[in-house]
C-alpha cells in the first residue's frame, strides 16, 4: 500500500479510538510529517482522503478538526477502491479469524482464464472461507488464485491473512482492482454460514485484483449480510464551477 494511504488508515484509527477528539484541533501537518517520517505533501494526500471520507474538516486560519460524527461512521464499511484485505481493514475494531470451508487445486474454467489472464493449463487455488469478526460471521469468500503468481499458499496461510502473506512473505505489492457490486437473495450457504433469514438481502462483490505490476492474482466473490457493513464510494475529484 502506498505511504499516504497507510498514514490515512493510521490516523483514521486514532479518530475512531478517540486519540483525536471531535471538535479539537488536529495535529499540524509539520508535526505529522515528522512523526511518520515523510513529506508534508504525503501528509496532505492522507488528510485529503480523510476529509472526503467525512472524518475531518478544515477552517481557514484555525486548522483541521475531527468531525463530531466521525465516531459514528461504520467500522464495517469498506471503500470501493480499498484492497488492503479484511484483516487490515478491521484492525483495531476486533479480531478477524477464518474458517477454511474448502481448499483445492484445479485447472481454471473459461471465465477464470479470461479474468486472470491465464492459460487453461495453469492450475489455480480454489479457496472458500468463512470470515469472522469477534467470532461473529461476517462474510463468505470464494477465491481463485493462479499458483504461479501466488505460490506457497497453505492451510496455515488461509487461517490468517492472504494479503499479509502476499505483501510480507512474497514481497509483492497489491495494486488496483475491478469490482462489480450488487445485491442478491440469500442462498443455502448464506443461511447456514452467515445466519441469514430467507428475506435478508445479501451484498455481493465480484472482483479481480491486480498486483502493482499489473498481473491479476485474484478472482473472487464475497457475500455478506445487509447489516454487516457497506461499500463506500469516495470521489476525490475537485468540484468544478458550474
């Protein structure tokens, strides 16, 4: 993850846990730059993310402040352009654990070949996991990954964070993703694992995620109950005069 996004996530967590109190002056950019050992420009980019997400606001001549409703923003929400993995996303909000429902190696089908830009002869991991937050079922994941791109995945890796394994053990950077977000009726797995009722809507996210070198490494679908967070779209484009 790029530096300014890491800093934004750290500052956001401090806002959520009350380190930076609502209505009180925010640390100045110079102080933050020294703390995070980076430039003021990087700090400005981090603060811009927090500003557009609704955590902070600025008053000319007075400084930057935490919004009074910042602590009410859902800790379960994720941004549409955020690909840091569930464990990092939920850092500070509770303990994320995983139950591996199935883990096999097979050859990809036509759709997976197209999505991952691989050949039918290149094997993939087929992974189904149930993810928990504080022992409460949060989402179902079905993930397909090319073995030659992400080697060495084991049951031990799946019990923790795959993204952490990719970044820490394989030393690979995670880049952009293509996401399709929609709603669906619960199926039998949703009822069994997510404890959905028959009339509970389910949030479904289909995505292809790329490494920072442009290589596709994940084709996946996640499903979560309607009351287990939202996907937030943040527009960082400046407003234009009409």
